[in-house]
C-alpha cells in the first residue's frame, strides 16, 4: 500500500505544484509516465512478492517480460491495428467498426507472441504463465495508457483533461490487460508443461478467443450500444457492466488456476512432505 501511496503523492505533486503552479512543462512526460505506471507498478510489486524461492522464475524474468515483452507487443499491436484501420469500413463515431471489433484479437495475439518469446527458455507451468503473462500485460498497459494520457494533454486545461484520463485508464486498464494476459499465459505455458515446448491446443485457442472477446467488450461495448440505441446513459451502463464482468470473470478464473497450480513447497515443507512434525512422545 505504501508503494502506491508514495507514487500517488509524487504524481499529485508533479501535477499540482510543478506543472500547474510553477508552469514547468518539462516534467510533463514524467507526470504522464508516473500516472500510467502507478497502478501497474503496484501490481508488479505484489506479483514479485508472491514469488517463492522455490519458483522456477525470478523477478528478473518478470522485468524482462514487462519491459521487453510489453514494448514489443505494443509495437506489433500498433502496426496491426493501424493496418486494420486502413480497410474500408463503417464507423461508430470516429472509430472504425472492424478495427474496434478486432482490437482484442490483435492485441492479445501480439501479447501472446511476446509471452512465447520471453518465455522460450523458462520452465513451462501454468503458474509461471500467470506471472509471465501478467507481466507482459502490465508493460503493455503502461505504454498504451501513456499514449492515451498524452493525447489528452491538450486544450485550455490540459492537466485536468489528462488527469481524468489517467484516473480512468490508469486505474482500470491495468486490471484488464493483466487479467487477460495472465489467463492466456497460463493456457500457453500449461499446454507446454508436459513436453517443455510451446504448442497449440484447444485450451490455448479457446482461451485466446475468450480473452480477445473480453478485451473487445471492454473496449467497444459502450460505443456499439451508443451507435445502436443513441442513448448515452444505456451505453455507459453497458460499458460499466462490461468492465465489471470482465474483471470479475477474469479474477475468478485466475483464482481457480492459481489454486490448481500452487506455489512449489519450501524446502522444509518438501522435506516433511507438507505435514507438520509429529509431537514428541511423552517421557
């Protein structure tokens, strides 16, 4: 908790004192980065402290997955999303329909590909996949949120506009990306557990489609309902419901996998077979 509170204090100080009162726009990139990275970094901190000494992955592996995997996933997704948007298609507001519908499939595919790349030499277990997938999702979320916050840093009151975007996407997007990528990673690594190498399976394909649909519903359900009904209140209600269902469904599935694939036992636990030592016999 102190990690999040400290980061939030730094972000507020930069925004209110340095940017607004002192008018020092040189720190704007730092403010945008801290706003985008605060929640993901807090989640990453928790993930690292959930690792045990007996786990076959380390904090360094997770850093590599977040930084390199997340960066390359955003690079690929940005390319494919743009190419998809070039296809002639109807629009919902200013958003191309096909691009909106395929965003989840494109982005989850790119993140999955990066999980394979950064996890190529790692031990393949569903538990490891949860961590590696979650780390890639965190890195992706930071960079994507930075782009959205930066785009809002315009107009008569750019700080207030960008702060609203940071509050919305900075708080919600990491949970979506982390959950979707963690679940997909668990499926990818779980399918590779027996033979030690990545392979396609029905579980991998079904999980990919499921997380892509959840991702698409998260991004575009409100816009689609708005286009169909013209009712902003209904569209907002559907969007919020979609967010809630995505988080709840993903969290429940994540919890099920985490319990099914518990952490490896500590050395003393393994030595005792997971049982408490017997009480000494009375004299």
